[in-house]
């Protein structure tokens, strides 16, 4: 497939006002100015002329619950939180995401080609997130990375859920202690397993501990639900104690401690700022947070936290962050290359570069503006949405 006559924004440092993008076998084969990339289609190869439209990498949602909390289906369609056990690291989002949820179609129509999906924040440890493409029926075919992160939560949500059941955690102290204990036991398990292997001894694997190994080895991060300043610092303290990588998800009061967060070095996934301030811990939530963190040098992405705010509002959320101080280019980066970097999939997506997946979003203008329409969404080189077909 050739995409021609477009305003190509690669998100890799290059822009082409009269650009050409070629996708072969689902991968980007060429990208550049029309003078540099000759259009020589082989027999049957489509040529898509977009007449000056914005051609961008597919948008990426860095944190949501699409398909695991289905719209309009109540308890029957809600598999987001296993609210009878506060520590469930062995749960896998891929076993609960319903790809037939209408939100997947909404995402595709908005130019969103990939999403990080996983458990909610009712548990101290919720389970494993997965990075998925947004079009297809069998989830196994949509997986880009699984597991992609381990969900942990601080603050109000675990407290509210379990204090109501008369068990821990009912305080922030208990939440932190339970996570420390779980990590301590998982670390001991890994050390025993590695020692047994080095000494060529038998070792009985434990299903509830094996899931921690990618985290302890630094292959995937903790995905920490944090809103309030004190919860953010508790998450950082624990990650540093165990030498773990981590993302600060929501980070609603991050703008109050931007200097300290920059020194700590963890990336932030900010939002859902479009939602109401419905809890005590989000009273300082504001669209300015992303801009303040970006200015401090923190790698920042923007999230809808769907269904807290709707998945299709992601580009508009980025636009509102730009209105509140985030630079325009950084707004586009916050929904493309930055989430790809934060989610550990920048080798495959997030920018239009040769060798990456052929995931492309084409708009009739800036996607962060409310009247802009998605013209085409392309995943793995296949047109999965065309405005003209609506």
C-alpha cells in the first residue's frame, strides 16, 4: 500500500508536507518526501491519495479498561477487579477482555490503533496488563505484548473496597506493607529458583510467584495507580527499595512535585482529566499536569482511563492539555511515541519509521481539535476504518 499526497508527521523528528508512506506485508517499508520516495506500485497494490490530510502513527492509549469493563452491561460485563482478594498478581487481562465491546470500534474510529488494557485499582495488586491492537475478534491475535505491566494501586480504592469487607487494607500503611511483603516473598522465590537452576537441582514452580519474575528482572514495570502526592512518593519508595521500573499512572498531583518526580526518573501517564473530581484524592486533578511534567523533563503520556472517560476522547484530552500549557508537538507525542516508549513497544509502534508496524491514522486536520475527523485508520497495513464508508 502507498499513502501519497499527505502531510506526514512521523513523530520521529521528520515531517513531509508532500509525503509518501509505503507499507509492505504489514510493515512500513518507506517514508519520505514525494521527491525521495518514488511511487511504483506492484500489480494490485493500492495507492491511497489523501490530499493533504494529516498522516500520523496510530494513536496509543497507555492505560485503560476497554473490554474488561464493558459499556452498558453492568456486573455481567465487568471483570475489572477481583474484589475478594487484595493481592492477585497472577490474573491476566487477556483472559477477561471482550474484543466485541463497542469501545473497540470507537477506538478505531478515533484513530487509536493500540491500547494498554488491564485490571482496575481496587486491589493492592490487580494483575497483568497487556498491550493490544484495537481491531480483531480473537484477543490472541491482537496481543503485542503480554504481560506488559503489573498493576498495583495506592490510595483510596483498595482502602474503600477492603475496609468495607472488614479486612486489610483499611489504611495506606497496610497497602504499602502488603505490597512489600508480596515483593519480598517473590524476590526470595526467584533467588531460590535461580540457585536451584545453578546447582542443577529440582525446583517446584509456584504459579502465584512466577508472574513476578518479569517484574523483578526489569522486563516489565509496575503500573502504579497513584493520584495524591503521598501515594506517589510511597510508590517511588517501594520501587526503589526493590530496584523496579515503574510507571506513575494518573499522577493527578504530579504538577505539585514535578522537580522531585524528575529526579526520581519514572514516566507518568496523566489522566483522566476529562472526568469529574469524584474522589477526595483527585481534588487537584487538572489538564495542566501534563504540561508541567513535560516541562520538568518527565516522559509523559495522556490517558482516558476508559470507561472513566471515553476512549474516543483521547485526542481531545491531549488537545485540552495543550490548551493548558503542553506544547503542541508534545501533545501529539503524548498519544503516540511517548506511550509506545512507556509501554515498552516503541520498537513496533508510536512513530512512522521503516520496519515498524503499519499502524497509521489519517485525519483531515489536527486530531487534537474537536471538529477534526478521522479519514482512515490502518492497522498492520490494512484499512480497518474509512470515513467514506460511514
